[in-house]
């Protein structure tokens, strides 16, 4: 008899708050993993993590501008190192999420708070601009909500 205690969540909702490259990267790893086992996923980017969805690929734009972990000087250097070790890169994980049907939302308040509300978002992803109420209404009552 399944009493629901050990049941797997039916959906994964990830609130990505941190502007740390490795945290945002791992949020994408979790999203890709859940999608690979047919769990619906919503990834909600807010505050510093919102930068990951900005257009641009210069060293300080888009996800390249996320804070790298020591000893790396840039997020790109960290990403290159991860890929050299067989770990999916940032762009690869974003592409997997897109291909597998992740819902990607960027927080309107987060953009406004950082003065990014007029910035251009990535055009290769279907990014919704919405608020925390949208994220919470989208979450499943029998799903998992993770804050990164």
C-alpha cells in the first residue's frame, strides 16, 4: 500500500536566488535530471540568479557574469573546467532543459530590484517574466520546491 510518505514528487519547482555560478549550474543539473525521468520542472530565477538569463556572451554578461568559485576568475573558466571533466556545461544544460520542456521564469521583482528590468533576455529560450505568486501557483501540492 502506498501511503504517499515514500512517493516521489510529481513535479520539481526550483527557485534560483544565488548569483553563484556553481549553484545556478547545479540548479540546471537538478532540472535536467528531473526532466530526464519525466518530471515536470519550473525553474524560477530571481535576484542575482536573474543575470543568467540576460542576453550577451561577453565575459561579464549573461551567465558569464555569475560569481565564479575559487580558484576560477570567471564563470566561463569554471564551466570549461567542468566540461573537461565530463560534466555538462551551462549552455548544454540550458539546451537540455529547453528540449525537455522546462518552464523557465524570471522574476519581475528581481529584475526591477537589480535595475535589470530594461535588459534584454536570451532569445533562444522561452523565458516568462512573472512574479513569485505565479511560481507558487505553478508548484504542485505533491511536488518538491527547492531553493538554491
